[in-house]
C-alpha cells in the first residue's frame, strides 16, 4: 500500500503529519506509522465471534427450531446471519455508516473469494473421491468390448476412450496449430486491409457455442460428404473450437514481442521472413507453447461437438478416418446414464482421468508461460554461454 | 504499414538529400521501392492464405446452417419462433419453448454469477494480499479450463441433492413471485430436481471464472494516481472502490457480463445432464424451480440422432437461432469493451 498516513476508516490521523514550521509541539504524541491493511486483534475477534455466533444460530434453526435441511441452505443461512451479526458488532463499536459499509464489503469480497476457491476444490475433490475407486490398472489397459456395464470394476476399462481422445486432439492440434499461428502472424506481422475483418471474425467466433461447431461439422463432413461418423470429423469439430483460442492467444503473444528486436533484425539487413523466423518466433516460443497447451486443454474436454460427430463404440479404434471412435468425455456421458453403480463409477473414473489430463496440461502451461518473452531458460543460458 | 516499408521510406529521403549536393555525378533516380525476396513473398502469401481459410471457414458456419435449415424454416414459416412443441414428423415444431428455456437458464446463471464475480474480482484485485494474487488468478483460469462434463457430473450428483431444499424453501416462502411459483400438484422434494434453477446454478459456476477474470483485468488497470487520490482524500477502501474502481471499470464489467451471457446461452453438456426435457407453454416454462426445462443446445444434443433429414433440418434451424443469438451478444460485448475507458490512463 502506497499510502500510509490515512486510516482505512477516514479518521484524521494525529501524529503522522509533521509540523513544517519547526519542532513538533510538546503535547503531540510520538509518531506512529499507521498501516491501513493491518489486521488488529479487534477485527479478528469481531469476525471470528460473529462467525461462531452465526454458525451456532444456524445450527439451532436447522436442527431444533425450523423444519429446514440441506447443506447449501445451511451455509446460505449461516452467511446471511453472519453478515447481520457482524454489521451489528461493527455498528455498535464504530457507530458510523462509512465504517460499516467498508467493513461489510470487505467481508463480502473475502467471502466471495473463499466461495470460489471452495467450489473449485469441491469439484476437483469430489470427482477424485468418486473416480478413485474405478482406477484399477485394467482401466487403462482394457476396453469395454467384452465387458457389460454392470460387470465389476476389475474388468473392462477406458483404453479405447483414452486412445480416441489422444488421436482426436492430436489431429486437431496438427490442423489448428499451424493454421492458428500463421493467422496470428498475418494479423500481427504482415497486416494489411484484410487484418481487420479476420480479427473481428476470429474474435466473435471464439465464443461460438460448442454444439453449433459440432452441428456444422456434422452437416458438412458427415452429411454432405457422406462419410460416417468418425474420429476425423470429431477432430475437425475440435479444431473449430480450438483455432480461435490459439489464434487470439498467439496474437497477444506476438504483440508483446519488443519492436526493437524486429527493428534490429531489419536494420541488420534481414528480410521480413528472416525476422519472423529467427527473431519473432524464437522470442515468443514460451508464450506460443502456452497458447497451444491452453487450446489443447480446452479441446480435450469438449463434449458436445464430439457427441455429434464421433459416434459410439466399445472397441479400440486407432484409425481416425474410418469407423466410430470413442473419447473420454463421451465415455463419461455414456456410462453415467446407466443405473448400475459400477458404470457410474466408470464414468467418474474417466472424468477423473480427463481432469488429471487438463490439470497436467495446465500446470505445464503455467511453468512454461511464467517467463517473459525472450527470457532464457537455464539450458538456453548455459548454451549461449558456451557459444560466446 | 510494414517495418520494411518504413525502411524504404528512410532510404528514399536519404537518397534525395545527398542527390542535391553540388558537383555530384549525373542524378540517377534509384528505384527504392521495397522489393521483397522470394521467401518474403512466399511467407506473406502463405500467411494470407491461412487467414483467409480461417475467415471463410468461420463465416461459412452461419451460411451453411442457414442453407441446411431452409427446408424446415420454409415449411413452418414464422411460427418457428412461437411454436412450443418439437414434433418435426407432424410439422409442429418451433423454438418457442426452448428459446425461452435457454434465456431463463442463462438469466438464473447471471443472477448468481454476476454478484459473485464482481466480489471475487474485487477480492483478487483489491483485497487479497499480494502473494495470494497470482495463485488466485491461476485458480480462476483453472476453473475456466475444467471440462463442462465434469461440472455436469458434479452438479447432478453433488450439488443437486444439497441445493434442492433451497428450491423448496423459495417456492414455499416466495411463491408469490411469478418465477418461483409452482404447479399446485408439487408436493415431494423430487419434483424440484432437474429444474431450470439447478441447471442455472451449475452454469453460473461455469461462467463465474470467465466473468471474474475479465473484470479483474479491468479493475487492475485503474490508474494508481486516482486510487491514491481517493485514499488521500480520506476515503475508506470501499469508498475508493466505489468512487474510482467501479466507475472506471463499468464498460469492462458490462462487456464481461455479456461475454458470460454468451457462454451461458451456449452451454450444452452440463444442462443436458441435469435438466429433464420439457416442451411446454411459456406459462409453465417460467416456473424455474419445478422439474423440467429445456435449452436449444440440449435439444440439439438430445435429438441429433433422430432419423430423417427433415428432423435434422429443424435442428439446424434451432442451431441457427442459437448461433445468431450468441453472435449478437458477443458482438455487443466486444463493442462495449472496446469503447469503455478501461485501459486508458489518466494524465495527472
């Protein structure tokens, strides 16, 4: 915090303003540095006490007095009561509306942040908890070709779905990464009158509903070209979803490549192509990798486009061009519909696998993308030291 | 203008200046227009082709959907927008019910997600300790990257049994509000399951990280001078936020909400997993707490497998409506974001 002479509640702060006309007056107290962000024992006790009070009140209401039930309702009620109690406490201590608004809004914003983090950990934790039981070794080595949905969990698995996901996303990456990065290069390096409409269309398309992308590929590839539902059609649908993301992120990455580097290359006599190939692309490498990984993380989890285009099978199919090909999201969607607990457990196992893939991709993206453009990794630094 | 063109202009002026010297040999005007080499021309051609490919593919989507939907649209005409049933085999189908259902789900989602997002964004940009900010941003990005099917599973198996009593409480005590009214036959708790409200809650959780990260971005661009000015005048932190941060970020906030709306309208799998399909009159659809609801995207996911090209044509019509709706919302959002003051610093 840059400002240290104002209390958060707007009290005039004695002792922090030096008297400019000579020595301090004898009755003024010694200078005390005030930290607006400081949390005092008072605040902690007020918040903790109110929270405890609200918790107990809610418990009494839910368990003893009123015919209420339900976890979500419990915490909502608790939150509202907490705000009421805390407002009363603040008002009785400070006695000012300004202080009340400040304290209450601060608490509300903290609670919102806490809520989001809690929900995220609940989603990940619950999926991990339910999916863990299905993850025997055979889940990764067998398909469902000879296993019925109600069979015990130590037979059958999701190998065909995992292979299908990897193949579909792999083909989608092969198409969308060169196309997306070249388009971003066009938008940022080549430019011209065409750049504006291209950028507008890419922008508006980055939020196209996934089911519409699936419908489009279904209409063009499956219906018009007369091929059956196959892995390649699913890849195309995923491509339609991934390409705008990769293009937009890559364009942002190219934009933050320092212009001085480009000018230096041009001033040394490099052509535009040499500049792009030897200066712009290497400088933006880590950012581009992040763009691709985030695009892949999005593509892996897309369900609706795959549902319309890939078809369903219980067998391993490693040929994207022919025959139905299952992927992890479809596997989840299919087995969650069965009433047997074993098949629901399988669905959760596949969902957990999917979640782990996304998490790993995400962590890699963070590690790779944490550097600034042009910053060298440890290995690159060593190599450049050896060369020079 | 390309960097190469800058270079060429510089050379030209240099040439003219030295050509004016006395005693120089006969003036020869050199052709200094940039002459890109083969590699350059190839590079530009390839990148332009890629850009045109992307643009035409994307632009093709709307045209193709319209072309495929025409037979169905021609058959029923304007009643496509008012008819609530979806029976293509007997020529009575329309998006009356599903469009309303889509909008209702998105509205529930926004009512929950917008306050939560504003407060979370304020927490990350204003209240959180500095060392917590980067992890929070990462967590929000991660939350946006979780596949929608995982949200759907979680919403159906974890959230629904725990949130269903809230539905009942709302219906019992706030039933005078038209949206919270329930059919008179509703007695058991199970009749509140698979409702528009529950689906909207899950969609709210999906759009929250998207809205939050845009708002956080906008809030963090508030000029430091204006912040410090508000604090120096004796404002509290909330006073500073209300007087400086929120007005500065207003355009970005509206744009973020619109982007979230676009996502909420198009969400498919989570809604498909949770909701019980219902095609009914608007008077019944707006009972959001009661079992049953529908959205365009889950209609497509539900019926794409039905045989007959006419049924598919009808679905393409529904997809076209969804496409047009999201396109409109997104175009509006990007206009608002680009017009807002956000990102401009104030001169002091």
